[in-house]
C-alpha cells in the first residue's frame, strides 16, 4: 500500500474545502440528491488526480456509502473478468 505525501494530502483537503465554500446554499429547486451527486463527482475527480487508495475513499464517505462503493468496485471487477474469460 502506498501512502500519499503530506503536502499532496494537504492540497487535497484545501481543494475539498474550496469545493465546500463554492457550494450553493440549499434551495427548493436543487434537490439534496443532486447536490450529493455533484459532490461525489467532484470528490472522485480529486481521487483520480491525487491517486488516492480505496481506503482513502472509504474513509471519506459514510459507512453505508463506503460499502456501496466497494460493492460497485467488486461488480465492475467481476464484469471485467467475466468478459476477459469469454474471449
């Protein structure tokens, strides 16, 4: 397992804080699901940029969402490996 350098992690936290400060106040037009999806997409983009591990991602999300994320990874991996076996 590789670790993320402290300065990269600090920059990651600063970018998350900047995203939080940019977020618009809740309105009747914007559903909480849409805001959550937007936040998730922003986080996943940062995850790719900094090369975070699955453990970093799971620690960020609430426990239920971390489990759901792991299940998505497992399904994607099984789908990929079943396609490979068929060839």
